[in-house]
């Protein structure tokens, strides 16, 4: 039987996956648990928690491992993880993805940044930060981010056998998607081999942030405004949906645009910004100004609908959205 590197007071080694709908964290958690149970001869359990089942909504997957003599009777969320895997680096904008980590925890992030940059971005005081560019790997191998992230997780959890994971991939995908098996294995191997990590010691005189439950509501009986007024709008017109993008964005070329509005018709989040002007014939009409990337989830339906070359797809680079976005104007509300 494989020896776990560390366990908590209940005898569990715990992993939490922080993701968004569409990146495959739920399936990754199930496959990870199966590989531990079958390949490492351990007890294991996996379950997920999420809100609306749609692309772009936050998802958490929870995995616990323990030896065969330790029963698992706990299906509460993983609050003090030994390992956290962040499937989308921008999730830190809206979710405390490093909640509950200790100085001995490992945080794996899907990013092109260095561990030092991510330490500052995520506000990590101490611990090990691992990085793998799972998005680029998935795009190049024509597969999904979850396979590359699983490769990184297996590298960081030496008690798990990569060969067992490949058997699980064949079992899970072989019947329904046999053509995707080899691509998934290649993506897994690249994630395993390309992950980089660095350990940061806790500075002398400092301590880790005080633990706060991740499911604590900001609007409780002690913190809600007088009268119970809900001050956080439930709609998305003020929210940042950029965490939903999976590496690709639409790029707008004004010179090729014929202002047909086909893009606006298919866009699910009203990303396109228009203004009324007079055309060459002296008639008033709506002209497309550009894209507000705050609302763009990268679905690329607009690119498919565009009858000209005004919209094309491209890999998103750092700072591209901020430099090219055209803001919507809402007279009665504040932009975030």
C-alpha cells in the first residue's frame, strides 16, 4: 500500500479543484479519485459543488484519500487542502481560490506566469506554487484543460501512478470518444512533464492568514444592511465574465465590418458596443464600436456568424483585453 506524504487529524490527504463550468474539473476529480483507489490501493472519494450548470460558473471539486484502515464518513467541502488546483488563473478575481491553505500546501495554477508572479497575484504568504500552461497545451493538442491539469497534479502527488491514470483515461473516454483517447493521454503527459514549481518559506515573524470558511456569505445577519436590502445585483451587467474564457478571444477589425449586427444577434452576453451615427447616405444608423471584453466568455459564436473577416479568433495574450476593450456606457450605474 502506498504511503501518503501527509494527512490531517482525520487521516485524510485532501485536494480541492477550483474551476469554472466547461473546463472539466468535475470529471477530473472523479478520474483522480479512481486512479488513487485503483492504482494506489487507497480509500478515496470525490464530489463537486457548483451553482448553475453552465459554462463559466464557479465549480469546486473535492477529493479525499486515506489508507484502507481509515473509513471515509466525511463529505463536507475540503476547507484545509493539502493541494489546490486552480484551473483558470483569473478566478482569483471573484473567488478566494487559496482559502484554507497552510505553509505546507501546494497550489497548482493554469497560467503562463512565473511562481513569483502568481505568489503576488494570489496573495500567497508561503507554500509551494506550481505552474503549468494547461490552456496552451490543450489548444495545441486539441484536448481539454482538465487533462493537462491532471498531469500536473500527478507530478505533485508522487503516491499516484501516472500509468494508472492513462488506463482510467482509456476507460472513461474509450467507449464514447475513442478518437480523443490518444490526444488526452498526450495532454496528460505534457502537463506532467511541463509543470514547474517553487517553494516559498514563511517569512520570519509572519503567520499565515487566519482561516475563514469559503462558504461564509458576505451578507449575513451581522453584515447585511439595515432593512435587509440586497446591494449586490444578481444580474451580470456589472460582473466580470472574463474568467470564463478558455484561451481564445474574438478580435475585431473595424475596416472589414459592414455593421450587419449578426455578431450581436448570436452573442449571449451583449458584448458588442454600438453608437448611432449618420452614414454616407445621410441616414442615421447604428455602427459597431468594438467589444467590451468584460462580458466576453470566449464562446466565439460571433466569429462563426460574421459574414466578413471583421471578426477572427486568436489566442488571448496578457493585457490584450484591457488594451482593446470598448466599454459599455451605463448612465445610472458604476463600472467595476
